[in-house]
C-alpha cells in the first residue's frame, strides 16, 4: 500500500553548469526532472511511500529516469515505450536572476501516457492522488489518463491534490483556464503559484486568489509566492507562511518541494500551521541547491536550516 | 561566388565524455553535427568557399550552429524557424568499439527545410551541389527541397554530388532504396559506405558495388570501407585507396571527411589518385579526434600524418 | 522470492580520472564497489532477482551505496550502522598497466556484518547463495556471518557459490589458505583467479589448479586468467574459454562480471559451454569501461561485442 | 558598408575557474578578450555591422580569435603575422572582490599593428571609428596606426570615439596623459572610467571630470563609475545614469559593454537618455557573467533584466 | 632555527565541488587539511619559519601532504608510518550555510603520533610552540606527545600557544573539558571559538568567557566569533576586533588563519591591536576561498582586502 | 652538499586535456616544465639531492614553479625577477601521434638568467653539473651563465653533463651546431636525441653518431631513439639499450627522464648496463603519463613496469 500515487511526464534534464548564454557552455550536466516525480522524491525523502506512473522511451535517458526514481525509493511504474524517445529539458541561467527551460517533449514517450497505464487498484489503495496541470496539455491520451485517475480516486474516496503548473510552451492561457477550472473543481487540495492562479481566477491579493480557487471546490488551496512565502486557504480560513531566508541558486522545483512538504505534514496528521512550515522548509531547501529535486530534505535535514553551527563535524 | 552549395539538417550534438553507458555520464559535451555541414567545414578548412542552406530553431542551439559555421568560414544561409526547436543528437560510446547516436529531430526546425529555402541563384553560380540521402527522409518538404536543388543544379550544368547516408532511425531499407535509386541516377558523383550501398544495389565485392552504383548513372562512385579504405569507380575504371593507419577514437564523420577531401581535390583539378589520397587523409584525421568535424584538416595539417617528429616545437 | 542472495562489504569508490600518481589528481570520481554487489548488479542487469545483505554507515557514502543498488534493481538489505563509517576504496592507475587500490575499511560499518544481519528465510527461499573469500577476513563477526549463511543454505539445499578473492591488505596467505580451504570444501561452485587459487592448492596448469580445487569438494570450479580466458572443471570435465578481444581500460571487476555471467547462464539452465560464453562476454564488458561494475551488460548488450557496425543510429 | 570600424589588439584569455590564488588552479578556461573586440561583439549582438582591424599570430590562439569574431558576426580584418605569437591574458580572482589580469603581449603579433594594416576605404565608408588608449602604448607602429585611422576618419567626417583604457602594465601615468590628452582633443566622443580620467584631467566630481575632458574638445564625454553608474556630458549638459542592480561576478568588460550600448543607441538615433539606458543595461549584463564579452546582450535580451518571472519556459 | 614548531594530524581532504548532498557529487576535489598545518602554512606565507611534526601513511595521500607542506615552505618533519593509512576528511556543503566534515582518521597514521616523534631540540630552539586540542583526542600516544612537547617548551621558556578546537567526532564534552582545562592552564596564549570555549568555562559574554579562560593561566586569550569578530583578553585587558566584511564561501579554517595572523604579529613585535587586525584580515581571507588554507594571505595580499580597484592589471 | 646542480629555464605549462586542435579546448590543464627541472625532479624522486638555478617572474606562475620544485624535493635557487614574466608553454596533441609545443618565453624572466645567478660554491661542492643546449639560445646572458657554470665545474673537477635539446623556435641549425660543438667538447657526458645529434655531427647509424660526438671529447655519449631505445658510447665501447614496451601517451620529457635514470645509476656507482636499464625504465615511465615529469618513477616504482599483477591491493 502506498501513501501517494502520482502520474505525469518525467524528462532527462540537461543543465548548463554556469551562468551565461547556453551557446557558450562546453558541457551540460545531466539529471532528470518532472513536477510529479520531484514531488514523489520529496515525499519519499520525508519517509512516505509514493508510486509514480509514467512512460519513458527505450533509451538511456529512460533508464536514467527509472534508476533515479528507484534510487530515491519511489515505486516507479514506468511503461517503457519503444515508439518514442524520452523527453528532454534544457536548463540554463541567462543571468543570475533568469533561468530558462527549453523542452524536447513534443511526441515524447512521456506525452503518450494513457488511461490504460493507470492501475486503478494502485490509486484506490492509496491515501492521496497527486496530479498536475501539465499532463492534460501533453496529449489527448494524457488528458484522459489524468481524468481517469481522478475518477478512480474520487470513486474510492481518495483525496485529489492538484498543482496548476502552467507551461506556456504547451498551451495558451485560454486552453489552460478551461481545463484547469474543471480540474480544480474536482480536486480536494490545490497548489498554485500566484501568477498562474491568476490565469484561472481573479483576485487582488494572493489571499483573494486563494479564496477564488477555493470557491471552485477544493477545501484546501495553497498559493505560493516564491521568496515572498505562501498563503493557505483551508476550509475558509486564510493563513500566511513566510519563506525561510536562504540564498537561492535555482528557483525551479520550489513549488514541487513546497507541495511535498505540505502533503508530508498532512499524511502525518499535522496541523495546517505545521504543514505550512514543513512546506516552506522544503521549498527553501529546493532553491538552495542546483537541480530540481536534488536539494530536497530528509526528515533529519529539516532541522539544518536553523542550525547554529556553520560546520558540522 | 561559392565553390560548393549544400543543404540539409544540422543539429546540436551532446556527447558523453567517456566510454560506458550514457546513464552514468555526469555531463555531456556540447558541439554540433550534420553530414552536410561536416562536409562544408571540411571543404572550408581546405580553403574552398562553401554555403550551407538549412533551418535552425530560434533557440540557443540554433545560435550555436550558426556561430560554429561562421567560425569555420562556412557561409551560413540558415533560416531561423520560430515554430520548431533545433534538432539534437546524443552520442555515446557503449564500449571502445561501439558508438551510439540517438536523435531528437522529429519535427525539428531542420526537418522543415523546404524548396523556398533554396536560393536558385546560389546553386547556379556554384561549382558543385552536395546533397545527402538523409534530407529526403526528414519530411516531404525536405525531400522536395533536395529535388528542387538537384533540378536547379542540373539545369545549370552544376555537377551533383550525393552521399547515401542511410539513417535507420528515419526510414526503412525499402523506402531508402526507392528514393536513393532515383537520386543516384540523377547524381554525377556518389559517396557510399559499402554497407549502405548494398541496401540500394547488389555486388560481391566493394568494387562490384561501386560498379553497380555507377551503372545507375554517376560517372564517379566512391565506396568507403572504414579502416579498410575505399574503392573508386571513375568513368568505368576502378581504383583502390588504402586507409592511413591511425588510432581511431570516434568513427563518426569519417565519410563526410572523405568526401570533403575528395571534392577538394576535384575542385583543385587533381588526378583521381590524388583526390583519393586527400580523401583518405581527411578521413583518417576525422577519426583520430572526438567530434564529427573538429579533427578535419587544414591544408597545412595534411602533411602531419606522415610527420617524422612526434613533437613539434 | 529472489534468485540469488549475497552478502559482504560494499564501499564508496574514489577513482583518479587519469593515468599517473594519485598525488597529482586534482579530483577523484565517486562511485561504489564491492565484489558481491558487483556480482549482484551483473545478475540484475541480466534479468535476475538478487538480494544483498550488508552494513553501511549512517553517512552520505552509505546513502550512495543504497541508492546505487536500488538504481540497479538489487534488493538492498543494508543495515544502517550508526557506529562506524562506510568503508572507502581509492583506485588509481600508476601506469597504463598497473592499477592500485587502497582501502579505508578497518573498523568500517561493512566489516561489522554479523550473523544476526543474515535473514535465514531469504537464503532458504533463494536459488543460489553467493559469498566471497573477502568477508571472513573483515572481522570475526563477518566470518561468522558467512559461515552462518552457508549453513542455512546447505541445510535448505540451496547451492553455495564461492569466489576466492584474496585481498593481501586484509590477511596473509596462510590465514587465507586455512579459511578458504574450509570454505571451498563446503561450496558447490567456486570461482578463482589462477594466482589466488595457487595460494590454496597446487597444480602446474590452470586446469590442474581447477582440478585440485574440485578435489576439495565443489562440483564446478572456474579458474579465470584475465585476457588469457578461463578454465572450467565441471563434474570432472575440463573446458577452456577464450577471452573476447577488447581494449581493457580497467581490469578491476572482471572476475565478478565473469561470475555474474556464468551464474546467469546456470539460472537460465544453459549448458556449461553457454554459461562460459556468457561469463567471458560479461568479463570483457567489465574491463572495457572504467568502474568496477558500470560496464556490466544487459541481455541486449551481450550481442554488441560482436556488432558489425561501429556506429548504431 | 559597416557601421563601426575599430582596431586594436585582441588576445587569448585564460581564466581561473574559481576564486583563489592562480597557483592552485588545476586548469584555466580558454576564451578571448580585447577592449575593441569586446565593443565590436557588443555592437554586433545589438544588430550593427562592425569591422575589426588587428594582427594575430599564425597559431591556434590566433585561429581562436578569428573564429570567435566570425562566430559573433564581426567582420574580422585580421592580419596573420607569422613573426610573433598571439598575445595572452591570464585572469584570476584572488578574492571575490579582486580580479587580477596578467599579460603576455610584449612583442606579440597584436602589438605589431601598423598603419599599413588600416584600410582607409573601410574607415571612410563607416559611420563611426572606435579606438582605445591601449593601442598607442603597444608599439610605435601601433600608435601610428591609431593616429592614421583618426586622420582618415576626420578627413572623411567620420566621428571618432575614444575609450581611455589606462593599462598600468604598458606605460606610466605621464606617458598616458601626454598621449591621451592629444587623442581626446581629436575625438568626438570619449568614454572614460572616473579613475583613469583623473590621470588626464582634474575635477572634484565625476561631472567635473567629464566637463574637463569635454573642454579638450569632444562633444560627448561619458564617465563611468562601476556600480555607481555613469555621468554624461553632452554638448555641455550633464546627465546622470544609475547602474542596474545586479550581482556582479566579473567586473572586466563593463566599460566596453557600456560603450557598445551607448554607441548602439547613437547609431539608432536614440536620445542621450535612451543611449545611457542602453549603455547601463549592457554594462550590467557584462558583469553578471564570467568572461569579458560572453554576457553581452542581444536586443531581445535587453528586456530580461527587468523580467518578472525568474523562470522562462 | 625555526620561529614556530607545531605538531598534530594532517589529512587528505576530499571536497564536494558544489552545494548539495554529497551523494550527488560526481567527483570530489583533492587537497589536504589539519588545524596545525593550516596555521603553519599561514605563518609561512606571512614570512615566518615553521616546522610541523606529524605522521603520514606510506601512501599517496601521505606523499600529497608532504609535498604540499614543502610547497608552502613548511619544514615537514613527517614520520612515514607504514603501519597505518593517512587519515581522510570529506567536506561537503549541504546548503549554502551548512558545511559538513566527515573523518576517516580512526587508527590513522596521524593518530599514532607519539612523544618519540617530537624532537626536543627543535622545540627548544623555536620561539613558539603551537598545539591544538585535537591531538590529545587522537590516541593515548598522541596525548603524550602533546604533553611532552609542552613540557619541553615550558622547560626552555618557549611560550606555548593552544587552540581549543573541539571535535565532537573524537570525544565528548566532558573528556574535552577535563583535558583542555589542564592544557589551558599550561598555555601562555589560547585561541578559542566562543562555542567551544563554553564547553570548558562559563561566562555570559564572549569577553566573560575570555576572562574565565585567562583565569586558568594564560596571559593572552583570543575568543573568536566568526563574522562577529573576536575578543582578546591580554594581561587582563579586553579588546574587541571586528571582522572584515567579505562574502564567505567556506568557513572552515578561519580560526587557524586568525591564529596565524595573530602569531605573525606577535613574532613581528606588533601591538595587540595590530596583531588583532592581522588576525582578522587572515581570517577573512580564509573564508573567501574554498579550501581550509588555500586562501591564506601573503604579506603583499594583506593590503588587497581594502584595495580600491576591483581589477588589478 | 648536493649531488647534482643544474640551471636553465622552467616555465608554466598549459596543456590541452584531449586530442585535437587547441582552438577547440574549453580549458587547459596547468603544470610546469623545463628540461633541467624535469631532470632534477627525476633525480630527486630517485633519492638524489639536486639544486636548480633559474629565474622566475614575480607572478603566480613563478610561485607555481617554486612550489612544485619544493614539493618534489628539489633545492630551488630561483631568483625572483620583477622585471619580466615567467615563461609559458602551451602543449597540445593535434592527433594521437603529433604533439605541438608553443612558447611564450621571449624576454621571459627565465631567459634573463646570468652568470651572477650561478653560485660557484654550490657547483664546486656538487658531484655533477647538468646543463642543456637550450639555455645558450635564450639570451647572451644565459649563454654566459652556462659557460660560467661549466668553467667553475671543470676547474673544480666536477663532471659536466650536457643534453643537446635542440629547440627550433629559439635558433637555427647553424647557430645550434656552432654553439653545441663547443659545449660538447667541454662536456664529460652527453645526452642527445638521434635527430638533433645529426645537426651537430654526421654518422650513418645511431652508433656512428654517438662515436662522432664522443670524438669531440666526452667520455660518455648517450644517443636516444624514442621507442627504438638508445645507444651508449662509453669510453669507446658501444652498448645498445632496448626501450621498454609501454603505451605512450605523451612523448615529451622522455629524454630528460632517460638522463635522470642514467645519472642516478652513475651516482650510485652502477655499471653502464645498469645505468642504461634505469635510464630506459625512467624514459618509459615518463611517456606513459601525461605531463613532462609527473610520471617519473621513485625507486619503488622502478619495479612496477615488470609487475605481474595488473591490480595492486
Ligand atoms: N528564494 C526563496 N527563498 C526561500 N524560499 C523560497 C524561495 N523561493 C521559493 N521558496 C519557497 O518555495 C515555495 C514555492 O515557491 P514558488 O517559487 O512560489 O513555486 P514555483 O516553483 O511553483 O514557482 C514558496 O512559497 C517558498 O516557501
Ligand atoms: N579507423 C580508420 N582509420 C583510418 N582511416 C579511416 C578509419 N575509418 C575511416 N577512415 C577513412 O575514412 C573513409 C570513410 O570511412 P567510413 O567509415 O567508410 O565512412 P562513414 O563515416 O560514412 O561510415 C575511409 O574510406 C577511410 O579512408
Ligand atoms: N583484458 C581482458 N580482455 C578480455 N576479457 C577479459 C580481460 N580481462 C578479464 N577478462 C575476462 O574476465 C574474466 C575474469 O578475469 P580475471 O582478470 O581473471 O578476474 P579477476 O578480476 O578476478 O582478476 C576472464 O576469464 C576473461 O573472460
Ligand atoms: N557591479 C555593477 N552592477 C551594475 N552595473 C555595473 C556594474 N559595474 C559596471 N556596471 C555598468 O557598467 C558601466 C561601466 O563600468 P565601469 O566599471 O566603470 O567600467 P570599466 O570596465 O571601464 O572599469 C557602469 O557605468 C555601469 O553602468
Ligand atoms: N564570515 C566571515 N567574514 C569575515 N571574517 C570572518 C568570517 N568568519 C570568520 N572570520 C574571521 O576569522 C576569525 C575566526 O573565525 P571563527 O569562525 O570564529 O573560527 P573557527 O574556524 O575556529 O570557527 C573571526 O574572528 C573573524 O575575524
Ligand atoms: N614510446 C616509448 N616507449 C618506451 N620507451 C620510450 C618511448 N619513448 C622514449 N622512451 C625511452 O626514453 C628514451 C628517450 O626518448 P627520446 O624520445 O629519444 O627522448 P627525447 O624526449 O629527448 O626526444 C628512449 O631512449 C627510451 O628509452
């Protein structure tokens, strides 16, 4: 029995090691990334059992994804699809402050995820289903896979968590709003960056935006704001969480980390305040290290951000 | 006025730095590659003026390709296509003896090459047109572009050079045979690896294969055989060229180098024997260095393979 | 149910990237190594289920070992021992032909393996037990663990495979001979390098040595001889296996790879000739790549050594 | 017809990758640098046509300079001088705040620039001539080359831009003052760091210094002050420009970038205020990336410094 | 005749090049470290003659330590101990703010230092003896070595300098307090971090702590507080020294650098204020560069921290 | 008292890490090199005391040279010359078989060596003086320094060893012949590559060449022939030494290593046959490792080339 089931696309990640134009990079560092597996790794590191459903190509990048997830203790339910390559992401930092991600995912194995790949028993026997707003944009099949997973979860009384995750490279704001409005309405818990949330609902402040999302249905809405922290709207009540002060070196993956921290608290039966704190800690850890998920904390790590000593011997 | 015009797809090249499974590579070296631009660079280094026609995406890899060609003195007639990304190649060495190349070129900018991209004046005013058997497999538009370029060249009396370059990832042997049979018939000079040539024609020995290709039309046929050297069938006469003995570290690009050396000799008005020698030298240089084109020789370099001193000071 | 159970010490591996004195290396590459897990990874890559029993420290190198084994599909039954650090190996190449390995394993977590760590059910339900002659030299507890595992296996009718693996840094030839003579007598299948075998038994030729070992009890003895190949003495009959011709870049791990190939054949019910061939193939793959286990072949890879094409696209 | 012609010495650049004493660096990164080509690249990236006149040795570093300039779209009018090597710069960061540059340029090919190398037609047909105060210090020939270029420009009514660029390794403050006083008097537009300007003229504030320089002749004077911004004195009127707040990782090249931005605005017919803004943007881009010119912005990049999103997908 | 004699353990240092979990590091940078040799290098760079007494293994890491000390001008009195390996340190940065050091020093050659290794003449003829609170925790022999050296020094009237240097991996706070209370009482000059000082004595403020230590005997006590600076209690008078504002990239070694700066001042006969300033400068240099000692300043460097120009040419 | 005194120029060495054109190298590895210090390091590693006299610049490369020599146990008598930079060498491998070295040594500190730098006492009290044919080509002062050292040695009865070391970048064959003919006549022992020897004397075979050199005066002449081995002409008798079969990765420095091995044997009072064997071993070690001197053997290493085991544990 797993705690959380998630599904989506994970890609190989190629990352320029320094700051500057990618064209000047003599080499690219190799890793992997994907919103749902970032979350899965985050939960696994915090001690929860997580299964990921997805497709990879019959190639070395597919093998890399599977071995990375196995290494991180995630139950990898990857279908090896010989008909398409594993998707790729290229990440570079144009300046200290601007990170750019380019994708090679059109027609990728990961985008061919379909309802058949989703094991309904796995979903039914889990404690949470986690989906992101990226998957419906990958292909008609992928959209069906998400919907099917949500149907199965709801039928079994398994709470549905949704992360908006707008990707401009995949679809426009209108298509996004249409699809996500529907999905939010069927979710129990929603994570959203403030900016992308405004593509779906209105609202002056982050709290307003959170309330507007909550009005669509979900009992818990988390609106994240980068180094400005986050706002939670839980059963009608709003709470503010401050970000931990750290020097950020890679902003990508903060939202996934935040979600992992929050859900970890939920699974442990913590209060909303404590869930938010664990979420903020996880988000802070994510940005302090290059890589989308490499910096995610274990339980023991959580105490480190407030460690007194700069050197542990 | 340029000496040679060529067209096709060039991609960013990501290369595992050591020997072994790609999944264990911590980083990939960045370069570029493409049969036609490998040839173009080879000719440019030998002092000829070459123009390349192709498409790149509006991204950093596209910029990398354009700046690399400019750096090598190739007249880069690249159309920047905002609608598709620059294609990618991933190269790794599973063992010392086996190199693997994976592609991300489906739907790439380069595969969207079309007749409109081909400047007929440029072709008409050149001394040679060079095309490869890869381009017709990229897309219907790309196939048309090749045919159009050949039409223009033939109409203007510009000799057509063709390299077979079978790519199993793009099409099957039947489709290849059908298309290439037609193209060979319209070419004046054909370069073919022995293996790929056998996909088009029969023949017991490499010479037989060369004669069979020549029987389809071209006055000059060059059949290459890696470290075994090459066979030329020129106006019905067969010549054998031995490979130079070198320690090969990257077999990719040898054929393009060989073609560059041969055409360089032709442009200089050398005898077939001398053309073959320059071709074999260039092929040997190509394999002695990692990278598809980085090892290509300048005129001054050509003498180095038989240098007496191991150390030049 | 697993196919093979093994136990022993696995360490972090730090490897000088080039040839020369370690003191001149500006950095060391990080990996892991251990005779038994090299074998386990070899079997897992060939499709078998393998469990490894061992101890690691509560440190990052311990985490690295566990995540590597999980990544390779090995069922990692590691006890995390907070009382001792994970062992270390330092590997360097003084010249092209001489590799040196230094150890930091005195008092390591791995050397504290004890009978309590061995799950008898796991052994009983497996098809083979694999132990090496390294473990008894690590500590009295570790020696007991090996003996206990053998007892359990023999009681359950599970065949016992033993690899001699003499380590001069751990004990002298006499202690080795005394202990291994006993262990060989209780094993069903023995792997031995020709040199280390001569520390235990006499014999003019490799075959003689094999027969002497077989005389101690085991029905199958495999004597390996590096690039000279191997000799098998199986139920009294001797067979010779030639090594595949490859360019070796790292000799370490060849014996483990050979054993993995051989046992894979056995588990598949192959003939001794075919087992030997798979063993030789695996041994050849191991040496063609830096790293003790990174070059180990999957089933699909096995065909690559005799691939005709130097470039697979 | 080019927009800007410039001339001077460009060298290979070897750069310690980290912070600390150069003696501890295991390797040095390779690039190129030179005040005038930094400017040329900056202008080229902003869409202008620029030609550079200079000398390089008949060596690999000379080839590197030529291919870099070609890659950046600069019309490289390099004379290959077989009689002297290409000059070298060694750059390292002793601490986060102190960068040191050492030179190997005594007797270099670049220092042998002479009036004969300057194509008067090229200058006459351009819209601006750009020279720096480095070149007159390289050799008597080089000084003559600068003077000749200025003569030609002035005769043709082409405005002359001058950057002071004091280099203590080449000459003392007195020689500098003598030469530069003369050159400033013959320039239409002058760029000067506040410190080096004070070697030529007096003045309490940066504005005073600018006015003193303007008093020598030039209609436009730009005094730059690093992260404190810049002051312009244009036709008697003073304007202040603030620096953009960025985290600087390499201060070298800021002045060249600033000049490129300013001249780009001029060539586009922008107002002084807009020229200054483009200059400040370009200066900020230059310092945010290691390398003297690698961080220079394209037109599209200019908007990035004020981008709202930290991640562009 | 040397100025300072010191003794203790120095180890090879393996350092993860980036920020993040060590398990994700593909390679580790190689250097050396040890409190006493950090100090020795610091003094040597400032122009003093220093001898170090210690043990290294008969291995490459031992050779590395000896060649590093020789390179830094330290008179290396290392006993090569064939019976044990050179100790190791593994340093990594979990986050920007937390550095972790793991040790492989149990039973190391360095921990086998014994009184016999200490040349009494060397101590007697020096101007200062420097010992740290690490050595007594290494082994009974090592503790005796420290005591013997102190005895010799005191008998000869050579002042004894002691650095507390608590290492939690070696012993608990009680054992530390017992041993160090005794050693402090026999020292003339004591360096202590505020935190570790509180393990030995009480006190509200850093000054109180310093006075409590001074009450045990030493005429000079220096209490360091990282970026908060330091407090000196010298012959009953307290002085405060502010830290220089720098961006710290590696906090390890600051205390050793501080001590080197202070003792350098003493040896030069400077005032306490000037000793403190040199100490603070040296401490600041140490943290601005990765590595425990690589950033230590020469005399010429000392002026650099207040350099006006960011670029020295 | 030292065993050997040598003098000459040592430079920083920048080396392209892979095979190919230097212009494609993203970084260069940093080391040092110089014929005389290569020899000095070789002798030091074999246990002899060696002093080196030379000049370095007041820069980081000078510091690197001094610390490298100190690290290798060479008594470094370097004059720090603030008036000129330390010389540089750039080494790259155009192909596997061709290494190119470019120099930045015109006007370098090292070339300013002069008689005043030579301490006559040091020479007088040594057992051997070693000079190379490079130094006289550096400058008139440097030539005088060599002559002066030889005068002092001869006057004191200290044998003079000379290595021809022709450097085409420094002078032509005529000047070389004139100068070296004179120097050979004043030497007791001469080392010469066969090719460079033929610039000075005639002879059909290597032995003939050796005899011709010997005819000029020296009692011992060693003619080296790379992988073909060497010929000794000692007091009129000729001996042939075969090279050890190794895979060469960097031919530079073999001659210096050979000389170190030979002189080491002489200093130990070995027979000519044994001197030649040690010389051939040292030469073989030198080429098996990148770097001019890094591969040089210690006494313990000498046995390794004939080690039976590929792996030492
Ligand atoms: N620079 C930062 N410093 C500290 N915490 C951060 C930083 N950036 C993000 N976080 C934490 O991570 C959470 C999610 O970050 P955000 O950037 O909103 O997510 P996303 O990756 O979806 O854009 C924030 O609410 C905050 O708690
Ligand atoms: N290992 C090698 N050694 C020397 N020359 C080679 C080697 N491989 C290829 N060449 C040269 O390059 C030519 C083309 O090589 P080939 O491998 O046939 O081309 P392709 O890259 O098209 O497969 C050969 O005819 C030969 O002259
Ligand atoms: N250089 C090599 N080339 C090809 N195969 C090798 C080579 N070295 C080892 N092998 C294969 O691996 C097997 C085991 O190698 P060996 O070196 O004897 O093991 P060990 O690692 O125990 O010393 C050999 O029998 C052979 O099949
Ligand atoms: N640290 C910085 N942050 C932002 N902008 C900077 C910084 N340093 C330089 N600049 C910009 O570049 C311009 C030129 O910089 P400056 O350092 O004066 O030039 P130089 O390289 O000639 O010393 C400044 O006027 C400013 O606009
Ligand atoms: N971040 C820093 N910035 C500037 N100076 C520092 C910094 N950290 C340490 N120092 C200097 O080094 C001294 C010793 O540092 P501290 O961290 O107390 O030593 P330790 O390495 O023993 O913990 C401080 O008193 C201060 O002068
Ligand atoms: N490839 C090689 N293999 C083995 N030994 C070599 C090799 N090259 C040089 N040596 C040894 O080094 C000696 C000197 O080499 P040589 O190349 O003649 O010197 P140089 O560096 O002066 O050109 C040779 O006589 C031989 O003993």
